[in-house]
C-alpha cells in the first residue's frame, strides 16, 4: 500500500511538473467600453507573470479618430506589484483608481458597446485569423456584416529579437463581403514596436462595436503571442475605426 501511495504521489508530482513546464502567461481581457461620444476605446489586460509570480494590470485608452490608434496622454496605465504574495485584485484596483483620472469607470460602463464576436486563445474550432459578425444583435439584421482578416508578416530581422526564432508582425484588413464590396487596409506593420516585445503569432480575439444614433465605431482586439519565461505569453492590442 505504501509503495502504491508513493507511486501515486510520484505521478502527481510528474504531472504537476509537466504542467509547469508548459505553463505560460495568458493575460485576461476585459473590455471596458467607450467614452460617451465614441471617441475613445478602453480595455484592460491582467494576470500573474510567469516566472516572477507578480500580479499585473494594464489599462489602454485609445483615440479612435486617429490614423495610428494613439493613446490618451498619461496612458497606458501599467501596474505590477513586485510581491508574489500580492493579490491580483490589488493590482487591478490600483489600475482602476489611476484610470479614473483618464476616463471614469462609470462612463465606460455606461457605454460598453456590444461584443459582436469573441474568440479566446483556447478556442480550437474557429479561424484565429478571421472574424465575421453582425455588428448589432438585431434580427433580421439591418447592418452589413463586419469581417476582419489578419495576416502574419515575417519580421525575423527585428532588432533585439534575433535569438528568439520566428518573429512576426501583422496586417489587418476589413472586408466588405458583398457584391462590389471593397477591402480596406486597417493596419500593416512596417516594423515591430518595442512595446510589443518579440511576438511570434497573432489571433483575432474579439470585435466590439459602439452605437449612438447609429453604428459609430468598432475595436478589433488582437491577442499577441510572445516568448515567455515558462511558456508562451499572450498580451492584447486593439485596432479601432469608424463605421
């Protein structure tokens, strides 16, 4: 019986080690919403860093009426508590409190918009590089469908990433899937910004739409895969636009 118990403990330890060896840091995504005039989109990513065990929370506030999805002054807000015993909720609370000086949580919550499509990084049955949605839950639909497609672009010559293996940028297209429809280039990397680290993959994670009197704006949330300490890390970026 003792040998059986020790064998079982050994299997559990091996299983735990196997999981740890394949662990990574997948940031959770929370879509915060839009300002009431639809000019700014905000979202939060949060989690616990692999390796250090430090909790973190980052908030991004993006101008929609610009060509480069620039951030509001004083953002992004980045909080990391360098204590592995600290609670994730504490990091998120700090980020939220700092965000109140940018756009109030109440305004964002009141103008959250509609999550027209969502595809988590754990999804296996969906196309990670394509998302087509009805912008609003109105049936029969009164809006033209929204379709986005993402292409990964090899950029192995990225400075600082030479030893990391495959490095990718991306291109994002908006497709009008109808007769006579056009294809619009929303974003195409010419170089990888340092804030993105050394990415090696992308997937469309969500499409958020916002309406006032009519459809007004959208945000495409993109999960960025990076090389991490204990496995792949995923972080979030957004590409926004007008409808």
